[in-house]
C-alpha cells in the first residue's frame, strides 16, 4: 500500500508521480504490456467482425450469429474459472506461450474455414462445426491468458507502481482494441476472412516478441528486484507466516460450502432450459449428468477435496460474491460493443461515412480508455473502491440513454465518450482489487473468478441482442428502424447496477476490505 501523502504534497505531483514510477518499471512489465497491446488489437478486431463472419460465410441469421459470438465471449470467461490458476502452477512465461499458441491455432482454423468448401447455412453444418472448433481453441487459450497477465503484473510491480501498472495494462488492451479502426481497407480489399488472416499473423508476431522480451532471465530478475525492494522477511516473520498458513489450511478443511454457492450452482444447472431447440438442451443436460456421475464415482476423499475447494472458493465470501454480481447489468454495455454496436452503426447510419466505416465509431471507446485510464487512476488513487464503483457505473450506465433519442452523430459519439469516462472510473480499480486481495500464489485463480459475472453477461446478452437487432434495428429491407427504444431498454438494464450498489451500501460498503 502506498505511504500516506504529506499534507503539503502538490496535487499535480500526486498525479504525475505514478507515471514517473511506472517509467522505471522493469523490462518484463513492458514485455507483458506490449503483448497485451497486440492481443487487444487481434481479439477486439476479430470480435467486431465475428457476427458478420457467421452471416457472410456460414449463412447464419442475426440471432444465430449472436449465439456464436456468445460462444466465444462467454466461453472465454468460463474458461478462466477452470484455467485461471494454471499460471500459479506452470509459471508465467510457460503459461503465456501455451495460451498464445492455442489462440494462434484457433485463429488459423477460423481464417481458413471459409476456404475449405464445406456445406454451410445453419448451426449444425460442417463449416460451422469447423469454425466452432477454432473458437474452442481460442477459448482455451484466452482462459489462461488474461489471468496470467494480471498475475505477472502483481509479481513484477512494487506498491509504488502497482496501481498505475494495472491501469496501464487495461489501457494498452484498449489501445489495441482501437487499432482495428484502420482495418477498413483490408476488410474492403480482402474480405473478413482476409482480415482474420492478418490478425493471425499479428498473433504470431506477438508470440515472437514475448518469447524474446520476456526471457526466463528477465522475468527472474524482475521478481527478485521486487522482493529486494520489499525487504526480505526475518526468520521469525517467516516462521510466523508459515504457522498462520497451516492454521488457515486447518480452518479451510472444516469450512462448509455456503448456501449461496449451492443456489448459484443450481441456477447454472437449469440454464439449458432457456436454450431454444431440443438438441442444445439435451447436449448440455447430458454433459451435466456426466459431470455429476463422475463426481459421485470418485472416492470419498476426492469428493471431500471437491467440497473443500468449493467452500474455500473466492465466491464463498458472500460480500465479494454480491459485489461482483451487482456489476453484471452495467457490464452488458461492454457486450453490446461487439454484439450490437457494429451492426447498429452500419445499419442506422447506412449511406453515410460513419455507416461505411463503422470500425471508427465502434473502436473510439478503446482509444479513449487508453488515454483516460492512466489519468483517472492517478487522479483517483486514494478514492475508495466502493465509491468509485458507484460513480463510475452511474456515468457508464447513463450513457446508453443518449442513444434513446434516435440515431444521430452527436448522440453516437456522446455515448462513446460518456461510456468511456465511466468505464475508466471503475473497471481498472475493480480488476486491481480482485488481484490484490488474492492470497499469495492464487492471483490467477482470483482473476479468473472475478471474471465470472462476465460469463453470465456474455451468455445472456447474445440471447437477446440478436433478437433486439432483428426487432429494432433489422437488416436493410427486413423492417423499420426503431433504435431509440432498443437503447432505452439497454440503458434501464445498465443503470440498475449503480442503483443496486447504492441500495446495499450500508451492508456491502461497511467494512469493505480492499488493498487499494
């Protein structure tokens, strides 16, 4: 934790100092940031085109294309739950390279699938099956990638650089997300599959850059320097810490699974009921039945291990559980950026420069986040996390109402700017909070868990985003535009997050523990 600032400290100095501290950060941190920049470029660039990819090459309608985008986005988040802790076991460098390798193969499959001459025209066609296999590989890789990036930042930063480092990591990802603004010529010249091949090449370049810059020697030195700066623990302190750890393990083994976790698991189990069609329901229920059968076939000691894992899961803390789930409604605005906004801009502004170059409007948020995140992080370094959640989600949620007046240029760009300001106020601080409350050696696992609401968001939004487009913002020739009503509904959903946070502040905000 940063030392208290003397009363005579200059406010300007407080804002500038974090940037000065970050400038002296180790080479390993800059390696992580550079790769995160390239991966942000690739990930967001492909997601922007993903629904259109399934429209054009696989022959899916808006609703089914939305499901396939949801398969990628929600799959990544659920993958983090299972593979977020891999970095704690494999090490930072190995996990980075394995995750990027899986994503590279998946992107090769996605880019090459349309050229295989396979039958298309529906969800259960060979072409869609191949594209889905590519998505699966990307999902597996990304499930390790983001948690290991935040685990790396925690290990190679000091208290003086941590806050700004987390903000910069989030910012450079968004700078990468802005770079697809310049992809219009490639898309127009070579099609979406050509753009996907370009992004695949960038992934390969990113792997090479990371392998060279984040060498074992560089990483080991960065971690050693941080430990030296923190000061080595005395023998008595180390002994006391080990005794405390053993005591925690005994307490953890006897802890029961809290009721709210059982309820959450039950709700997840019935989710297939809301899927359209019998076949998807049967597949998911079959997988659930197989999982239950495997668990009950385990020896009693193994089942007890599973129960203990649930009881000591980060979500077993009811306040942490409530805190991250109350943020789900406002996070739907993130999902609209790739599930709704590209099609909305392309259709509602058809015939204009904005409609033709929809990448510009779609990616402006990412550029603004790159600029705003470090500035907001420095200016609000001493603000309480809970208060920043309320202020930031209020601003972000309110942005959707600017589009409720209909498709206008001023409304579109005002929406993007206001949403970006709100996002910069709360999102990086939340990620830092999740990373820094994690016990030593469990940062990756906690980062994966903190993303769990994203799983619900990405799973739920695709089920109504495509239908919303079809109803209020259909393809040309398939109906009239009523986009104002669509964004009014989206705004009401998003604004429920700050309202909920404010209502429960007396319980959730009281004694709110945070390391920032």
